[in-house]
């Protein structure tokens, strides 16, 4: 016999009206989870107030002090008490909860902060005197005159002092500070025309500036590119592709990095809807789907993508922290991201990220702390540390000049003019093959090293994919249909995408109740466990809202076929074959990375090579 639940009373429960203090603390728990949540709410308020410069200062990871200063429109002395009242806001009138054009709109942030901490607001609006109001643990003090030139300063001290149990769930000062920095940088990306300063004032004084970004000027994409370079670094900006697309009222803009500039975790994925930073499962799944054919499962793309639309097409009032959204047409949003990113990646052609060359040069540099010793630096010594009179005969002056003509790597049978013309092409002219696997090509200003097997594998894979897109995936009819028992909701989810599955060779139909009948499986997969495949697809749909399971299995077969049909490592190639491979790479999208996301070539500029040898 089961015991009674510990949280249930044996007597008849009594419904009570909670007092205002309890209501405020509950609301605070939903809105303010940690110091970073408070920073987010306060900075968003500053942006909504039209601020062009915002400074965030914190102490001890935000636990003892958070101060947000802005140059926005400010508030009058009469407005300050109302700002601390729950559900009092200047941003909506309540008539249309979908017509949201600001970050905040529910009027919960300031009263929630005042319920769990010691809050002080100093503000001044144009033509009025500055005023200050204080609230501690929900107790509001009278408004008093203050000194302030303009804008608003919100100071929050001793967060959660009124609810000390919450303090036990906070992480270390360093972890909380990291979360604050992440919030500020996300908002800085969303508002490139606003200047941001983040300061750690632990210990008192002016503290130290951890992040600073001046307001960006210029055209939208230029301003965004400059801000992303400041926040994410120059390597991202150098290897990011401009994204711009529109579909059915949704407009997508931003930057996405090349596949060869990938990360080991999803730490460089930033998604925004109408300027609001969000962590949305649908959008993350779409980003992953756009790159799934170019990256292995342990690598993650980097991107900063912005979707803008009529506020009525998206519901931002789904989560107390407003970190999740719900689109009226989620399939349109997902399709827009996938198609726009794939189009941009295709247009990038054979391009690989600059970090590939940087890593190569880094591997070639000597160990730090070991000074280079050049022959000319050794007094009295000639080549090899020997005095001139002790040189072997083949090392006498004039030998190098005599040997130089025989050391040329120019491809035989190719005229000088043709070679020079090839050098002006992106991947240059083939000069040699080393270790029967790597092609050395010369460009007008550097050298390209190509992994012949990886490059040809990608070319063959892209060719097989094009052929399959033209002819479709053939289905193999099962002699006896396989019946898979599912819930009615799961069955309907699969039947809704039956047409898409059929294009991939998987034929399904309803079989009554929650069961479906699998009548065809993709012929290219051979013998397949249909039920396991169906359940894998359902798991991915539940996790990401979309599924690439079937497509990924088919692509894996194509990739294996491409691998076996490609030029093998260890095969000697003729000069004309090497040049033909280079030209085909230049003409084929995605040829800069192999089927697993690794680079197929490395380009080294002559200036970088000269620096390696100390010639600069």
C-alpha cells in the first residue's frame, strides 16, 4: 500500500489569498534567478528608455552590488513610486499583448528586485529635477531630491538578502560574473548603436573595465559587423558570411561562420528575435540542420542571427524571463534559417577559414623561450658553423647558383604563360606532390597545400548529392509492411511529414489508432530496422523540433561511397591531374572542408612564410 504524499494534508485544504510580500517574492523568483537576471532586466530597461551609453558595474559577482547607469530619457519624481508598483509599465497599454516593440512590458522587474534586495533608483528627466527612491525587502521609502545630470542610475545591493535561502543556490563569484558578462555581450550584439561598459568594482574604487564597446555607426550590416568583431573577436569577423534573406514576413540577417571555423561546444551561437536575445529550441535546431552536412557531431557552428518580423507573428510572452518565443508559423522560421545559411555556405565556394593557416603557422614556430640562432649571427663561422677554409667543395661560393635550375618544381609539359595564369587563380598552379598525398601549389602571393584525398572525397560527395537530388532516393518496398505502434500524437507527427520522408525513400501510412505501417525504406541503406529508424526520427523531433536522422544516414552512405571512390593517399598524380583537381575545387561549393568539417587545404601567404624564416 502506497503511503500518502508528504506534501498533501489529510485535512481539507483551505484556499488562502497570499499577502503582497509573498506574491512579490514568488514573482521575483520567476524573473530574477541570479545576478545576471537582474542585470538583464536593468539593461533592457535602459535600452527601452532610449539610452545611447550604458555602464554596468558589479561587485562580488553581483551578489553585493549591481549598478546600471544610462543616459536615457529618465523618470520624474512622480513616476518613481509607480515604477516600483507591480504590473505598472509605460511600454504597453494592455489592449494588445502581442504588439510588443520593447524588451520589457510586464512591469515586474523593478518591484521584483525591490522585494529581494536593497534597491535605489535615481533619475532625472528633461526639464525636471533629479529624484531618488529606495526600497528594501519590499518596503518603499518616500521620494527624495537627488543630484544627477540626466538619465537613470539603478543600484541594487545585497541581492536576495530578504530571501537568504536563495543565496545558497548561487554559484561562485567568478561564475556569476561570467554570466553577467555573457548577458551584457548578448545585449551589446542586439544593439550595436548603443555603447556598453562593463566594470568590476569589487573592493571599491573605479574597479577595472572588463568589456567596452563604443556605439557603432554606419549602415546596419557594417555596424553589426563592427560590434560582432568587438564582442566575438576578429577571427569570427574574418571568417563570417553575411546572411540576409526574407520569407513570408520574416526577415533574417546577421553573420554565420565558415564550417572550418567551428567550436567544440555551442558557445558561439547567438540568436535574436526582434532584437531580443533568445535561447529557442526551434532556432537552435535550424542552425544545426543547416550545418549538419559540413560538421561532425562533436563540432558546433558559430553564428549571430537576427530574425525581425511583425510582433503579431511571434509570441514573446511565453517565459517569465522572455528567453523563449513561439512563432505563429514555426516551419517558416526554421526553413528561412536553413535555406539562407545553406545558400551562403554554397556561395562561399572553396573558401576555408583563416584560422587554418594561423594554426599551421603556429605549429611551425619554435618553442617559446628558445632563441633563434642564424648562421650569419655566428662570428667567424660560415655555413654549418665551419670556417670558410674548411668547407667541403660542394659548398663553395657559386654552388647554389649552379644548382638552382635543377631545383625547379615547375610542372613539365606546361608552358610558362599557362603556369603564370594558373598562379593568378585562387588555388594557384600545382608545383609538386609530396609524400604521395599533398599537392603543393603556388599562388601569386603564397603557397597552397592540398590534401588530395580529402579534397577529392568532398568533390565526389557533392557530385553524388547532386545526382541524388536530381533522381531522388529510390525506395525499396517491403514484402511485409512493418507495423510500428506509437501514441496517436507521435503517429500524427510522423504522418504530417510523410511527404518529406517519401522523398527520402521512407514510405509510411496510417494503420489505425496510433500505429503506422512502414511500406518502403531507402534502398541505399540496404537492410534497415524500420522501427528503430522511426523512433530515432521521433526522438530528434522531440528534441529539436525537426529531424535530419534519415537524411544523415543517407548522406553517411554517400560519404562512404565518396571516400572509396576518391583519389587514395599514396597515389602519384601527374601535373595535369593536380591542376584539374585544383580547378574543380575552385568551382565546387563546400570544397574547402572535407565531409567531416576538416580543411582540405591550407593557404600560407608569402609574408607569413618570410616571417617564419626571419626575413622581415
